[in-house]
DNA sequence: CATGAATGAGGGTTCATTCAT
DNA sequence: AATGAATGAACCCTCATTCAT
C-alpha cells in the first residue's frame, strides 16, 4: 500500500528544508562556488542523487534559500503596509532589521557573498532590487516629512550604514557592539 | 653581455605586475572561482606553465593582489603619520578614501568578494585587521577630542558607513551619487 | 468478489501493452539511451516503480517491443504458409511489407536504430535472423523457378533494396515517393 | 627550451588522430551514447581530461570523425567533376563505393548508427544531405540520358539499394557475397 | 498493486597543477 | 625563461534500479 499524497508532501517539504538548512550553512561558510553538491548532500545526510529529486539544480537551491531569507526580511518590514513611515515605525524598522541580522546571521552572510557574484544571479537581484527600492522610497518620504535638508542623501547614507553595519557584524560577530550601534543609529538618523 | 641581477629582478617584477593586472580584471568580473588560470595566462599573454614561475599557486596570486591594493589604501591614509587626526585630516581621509574607491573600483570589488570567503583568507584578513584597527583607534581619539558623546559608537558607525557606501557604489556604479554622499558624510560625521 | 486469475492476466497484459506503446513512441523519437524509465512511466501514466512489476529491466522492455513488431511483420508474410512463392504472392509480399512500414513507421525507426547496437542485442538479432533467412530461402526458390540467372544475388539485392527503401522512407518520411518505388520494384524484381 | 610550434602541431595532430581512431572503433561497436569518454580515453591510452585538450566536446569528436569519413567518400566520387556520368563512371562509382565500404567498414557502421539519432546530429546530416543530393541529381541525369522509363524511381531504387547492401554487409560481414552483388548491381542498374 | 523516495555508479566536463622539452 | 601537453581529482548532474510504505 503506497503512502498517501499527504505523506509524500510532508516528506518532501521536510527533506527540502533539511537540505536548505545544510546548504545555507555551507554556502555561508565556503561561498557558493566553494560548496559542492556532494558536501551539501553529505551534510544533509542524503545521497548526492537525491538532491536532484528536491532541487533541479544547484542554482535553484541557492535561489530558493535566498528567497526564503528575503521573505523573512519583508515580513517584518512596514507591518501595516500603509506606505508611510512614522518615527516609531522608523525605530521599529531599525530594531527589527538588526533582530533579523542577529537571528539569521548565516543567511545574511550568504546574502552578502551572493551579491558579489556574477550575472547568474542578476535575475535574483532584480527581484530584490524592487523590495529594496521600496524601502528607500519610504525613507526618502519620511526624511522629507521630518524636514531633513537633503532627504535622498540622508536615506542613502542610512541604507548604506545599515549594510555596512550588517556586514561588519557578520564578519566580526563576537566583537561588534551591535546593541550600542543600534541605539546610536536611531538617535542619529531617526530625526524625531 | 648578460643582464645584471638587478635587470632580471626588474623584468621579473614587471611580469608579475602584468599578471596581477590581468588577474584583478578577471577576478573582479568573473569572481575568484569563476576565473581560471588559463584565462589569466591568456589575458596576460603568457603560457599557463609560466604562471607558476611567478606565483606558486592561484591562492598566492590573489593574496598578492589583495596586498597590493591594501598598500595603496594605507599609503594615502594618515599622510604625516603623527598618530593624531585633525578636522582637516578627517576630511582629507574621507575624500581620499572615496577617491581610492572611485579609481580602483575593480580592486574593491575583488576585496568585497574575497572577504566573504572561507578560512583560506583568514590570514589575509588578520593582516588587514591591524591596519583597519589602527584607523579605528585614530578615529575614536579624534571623536573624543571633539567631545562626541559615545566616541566608539560614532567611530564604528562611521567605519561601517564607509564600508556600506563603498559596497553600494561598487554594486551600483552608475546610479550612486557618490559626490553628494561624500559631502554629506563629512558634514554629519566630521564634528568640526 | 475477487477477480479470477484470467481477469488478472488480462489486466496485466493490457498494462504491459500500454507501457510498450508509450516506450516505443519515446524510443523511436529520442533513441534508446535518450529515453529514461521516468519518461516512459510518466508517459504511460504509471509510477516508476510499477514499471518493474511489468518489465524486469529496460532491456527486457525494448526486447519485448522488438519482438512484438517482428511478430506483426511475420503475420502478414507468406499467409498460406505453403513454403512456395507465386508471382502474385511476391507482389502481395512487397505491398504488404511497404504497408507495414507505412503503418508502423515508428516501430521500424526503432528497429533500425536498435540493430546498430552492441552485443546485448545479438540474441534478439539471432532470433530475427531465422525469420529473415526463411524469407530469403523462399525468394531464392522463387527466382530459380522464374529462371533468373543468379537467383541468390537477385534475392540478396531484392532484400537489401527493401531494407534500403525502408530506411530512406523512415529518414525522409515526407519526401520519399514510396508508392512510385513500390510499383517500380515489383516491375523490376517481380520477374513475372 | 620549449618545443617548437611545429613539434607541438605534430603532437596535436597525431594525438587527435589517435583519439579519433579509438573513438571510431568504440562508437561503431557500442553506439554513440553507449560509448563513454572514459572508455575512449582509456582505449586511446590517455587521461580523460586530455580528451578536452583535443576536442571541445564529445559531440565535436563524433562530428570530426564523421566529416573525415565523408571526405573519403566524396574524394572517390565523380573524379573528373564534370557533372556528367558516363556508363564507365557509373561502374567506377559502384566499385569505388563498395571498396570504400569494404575498407572502412567501421566508419560506415558508425555512419548508419548515427543517422538514426536525434536532433543533435541534424546539422551534421544537413551537410551530408547536400553531397548525397548531388549524387542523386547526377544519377537521374544519367538515367534520363540512357532512356530509362522512370529515371527518378530508378535513381532512388539504386541509391536505396546501395544503402541496403552496405547495411547488410556491415551487419553480416562474413556471409555477405559483396563481390557477386557488386557485379549484379552494375548489370542491373548500369543501363549500358 | 502501487507509490515515489532513495541509492550509487557513472555520465560529460573543468581546472589547478606538474612536467618533458 | 617558456611552452602547452598531460594528469587526476573534483565538479554538477542523470538514471536504472531498489525499497519502505
């Protein structure tokens, strides 16, 4: 008697996740090209061939991981989706962003290593660019409302700062005083 | 008449440079793993085998390139080496940093893509950490002198911001308003 | 009420046929090595695993298909089985042969692609050789009776011609004037 | 001191031929898909990787072999290239064709196995089609000149017969009375 | 009878490195 | 100093077959 479709679906989803977890860990530490399918399979406790039952290529695997991480990011951002940022929401955004970086350090390590790669990932990046542009637009509008002199420059600086902090935190996990910087950035770029 | 040892050394050095130039170009565009020794050799106009007369491995080649780029960076920084930063020197530092990024975009592309890689490059990074820590110390001292409330947080923010801006400029060369941001950062983090 | 053994056998036979039909289609279009068990199973509307309930291997499957096609061929040939060929029967044979090629083009495509393969299929070919030798013997006897000068050479030429025509028709389906050639061959090799 | 370019060229050509010889043997016996690069390399006495120094892919290898064989074929055909076939030239053509088949049996085995394959080889076949069409045109003109009733049908029959004979000779090397058939075909299709 | 997850060997291909010349 | 032929390990991926359910 075969398993029910529900059973198969459950197996598939669990195994896919299991593979993605193993792959994320390895991609983040060794880089995309530095990680082989063999390593991922071994780390996930499955055979090499089985990988391709769940992901049709190495590229689909990494894409799938990236999408999942980006989904987490967007879920936490602009929660009421009214397209306007208040000062409280700004602070909430900063704190949530750092929370995400803190809790999904490995994912963001992968993210930063991936964005340095070549055309293969330009499609992926195109998708994310929309999301990130949206964030930028909200920020510019916010700074305008608060009467900041050059809202665009301020928004770009703020965005770059978030990137830079994330990058340094990721590279220097133990030493980086993320909490302190979190407060400072809200004070300096919040413009309450 | 045979060449003197000095002449040999000079020829050697020139050839090494020629190889490094070709390799940097390719590494930055195709990534480290995406660039083969064959391609580098062809681009440098020499044979594959000869590569190994000048660099003992692909890894030594990339390490050597990184070192050279970092040397350029340090040469331009803190020119009088008196260990103290004035407000003018701060501005000078920012402007020179951006100048370097603007003029050596390819190198910094390689730099950012390399720092996301694995333990092989941890040695390289250890070396650079000293240089970067030195910069950080000067900055903290500078902010203390200027009476900034939390000098360390300010210095870290400034450093992260420089990284974030460089990263975004590299990724988005055409659209990024580097000049504008350059002025804004001096105004906001100069504390004259 | 449980099914009788006969019912089971019939269901089994139908399913086998269903698989063979799907497989023939794919083998002929993609080649033997170019067709995977997965594709066959999907095309037959069953699971991969079930395939092995009906055929013990990919090889048995293709062998079985070949046998079936050859059976069709022999059924149409020498209908009264008296071991003698009249002029009318010769013509009948030619017309029926071409009819078979026309109606089972796909099978003959598979046939010609398979006979070029390696020793695995030598067994299969041994079986067919008997059938084809039988045909040859009848033809030689026929040409002798008609007073042809070199009956063996004539028979071999005729057999080779039939092969060559089939091959070219298969490869060049649309352009090949099979009808015209059919008449011509009867005129030229019939020896009425 | 490096080898001279001439030396390298000689090495390359010899090795390429060595690989092609090994590959032809294997392709003919095991089929294209049934032959692995590993097997070819082993049979040629080189490493797998070296294959790709001489042929950029398995496909280029087989294409190169096919071209070489077809070149032999065309060299022997229509030697004075005046575009007209005399009765002597017709006989010469038949005899030379069989000579080629006799002497390059393996190649023609590959040829027949290849023409049954899928789209990958359609390009290759397109090239050959021109050559073969040319032959056909000459034949039709020849039969017209000789006053044959249906020249096209005759030419197609002759061409198909040549194919069929080659095929059967290849498959049944030892038993096939090629000499006898050679004479018979000239008598029957020569129309002197 | 029926499923598709799972395996493992092998497919073609690439590439850093070595070596004879 | 210089060449490119040669190696061998590893790469991503496919697939006939087996197996737990």
